[in-house]
């Protein structure tokens, strides 16, 4: 099942961004400086996620 995270839950995917070339995007999202929508495979223990506003970026799939 795919779960959409609320902005106060974005911290849950920070560790998934460590291997990415765009960690600044996650930092800006967590700080609330970049509007975004985040979906994860499991809200309790996310492994894969996608994020987007105008574009969708997939990570882990």
C-alpha cells in the first residue's frame, strides 16, 4: 500500500535520501521551505518513496 505523508512526517524519509545526490531537497522539505508531497511504501517503516510537486521523483523503486 502507498501512504501519503503529512509534512510533519517527512523526517521519516531522511535516511532514504542519504545515498541520493539531492539531500538539500529533503532538508528544504523538512524545514518547510520547499512545498512537496511525499508518498511511501510503508508509513511505519518506509523503504521506498516518491516525492513531487510539479514533477514526481521516485527513489528505491
